[in-house]
C-alpha cells in the first residue's frame, strides 16, 4: 500500500540520513519512478524533504525533523512489544535500556495502538529456556557483547568437549545468538561457534578487527543448525509405529517421507538416529507403540532391556 510505503520512506530517511532514489527503490522493492512520485507526495503533504541531484545527491529530511510512529499498524505494535524479551536484555546489561525504549515507543503510539500493545504485554510472556534446562551462567556475556558491538578482538581460555578440553583462542566476535536460553558467540577466524558459558577466562586486547561485509548472522545460524543436525543423525533405524503415534522434528519429517501404513494401521518408516544408545533411550519412551526392525543391534538391545524390566516387575 502507498501509505505504508510513504511511512517506510520517512523512517528510512530518519534512521539512515541521506539515501538515493536507487537505494530507496532497492530497499522497498519498487521502481525509481515510484520513489520520485512518493517524494513529491511527501513534499506536498508538508514533510520537509529535499533532494539533491548528482553523484553525491539523494533525499534527506530537514535537520531536526522527526516523525511520530503513527504509521504502525495494530499488528506491528503488538509484535514490537511481544518481541521484547526482558531476560536476555538484562543478561546483556540492556534491561533498563529496553524498558526505556518501550516507554518511548508506547508514548509515541496513538491511543488505540497503545491499547493493543498493553494487551499484548499483559497477556503474553516469552520464556525461552526449556523446563528441565538449568540456567547456564555466562559471567563474560557483557564483555563478549561489548566486543561484538565494538569489533574488538578477544583472547579467551575456552572449554570444549574433546581433548584437550581447555584451549586458548583468539576470537574476532561477529555476533551473538540466543538459542533455547543459551548464548553462543559466532567468531572468526572461520567463523566458528562457541558457547559463551564455556569461556573460562577472557581478556579484551583493545585490538580492532574488520567484520566481513558479506557476513550474514541469521543465514550463518540457519546453515549451522542444518549442518549440526546432519552431523547429529548419522545412522538410521527401521521401525513400526502404532496408529496415532506422533513424532516431532527430523523423525516426523522422516515418517512423512518414508512412511508406509499397513492394513492394521501401523506405519513402517526409516528414522534418523544419533547413536544406538540414544535411540535405545528415545524409543523405549514410546513403550509398546513402537517396534524396532533394524538395525539388529538396536532391536536386540531393546529386547534385553525389556526382558530385564519384565523380570524386575514380576
């Protein structure tokens, strides 16, 4: 819609300063001719917008001009306040900053949108960690966040799972990711992924580094998770599932891709497994609703466990 696009142009110029028509067109995925018409419409509406021609030209708002956030829709206002997670912000030392920012945004909202935002805040609360996950203490998180923001090199002593467990590393921190209540720092060279709570010692060198311009944190994390799951599930198990059994994640996708249901309603499927030990524990939770057909080692292992259980409870 044109009205939404005009608000987007205002906010882009307000936050980024001077932008060319080509830059605005690329950002908003419209033609440059559309940007020219929108600029004329904004000027006609009294917005102090001016443009300069030439190589160094572009559109710019008059110094000191600020627009109120009246362009927000109800859904956008709700999403804004739903996205504010106080726990992680406090861990980064930004709890009071987040609260102040939300107050300012709330004050700028029209009355009807303010009611929407207040309703979201009172009815939804985001709690990222799982029920059985213990809080991971990450005392160096604020220092890591500061190094990420200011592109400063870190020298750390880090604990990893394989030998030698304690290693020295020079990190160029590109970004932070919060996954299921646990913080990860993505750092060069590489880049590679490190758990912040496994940093045993940290020293900021004061040395600056240049973050790669083409590094996309979100794209890296998506690829990292995909690679992690590919490495995690290196084996397969052929199983029969009772009617009504619902699996999740990679197992559910495998059932959809390979499942075949017989006349009794049982589904035969090939599921990815991490290891015999892990599959043994996971499949036992399904009790009599699953039968392992292959591999023979896993089937025999479960049979021995069931025999021991039956003897114990007889």
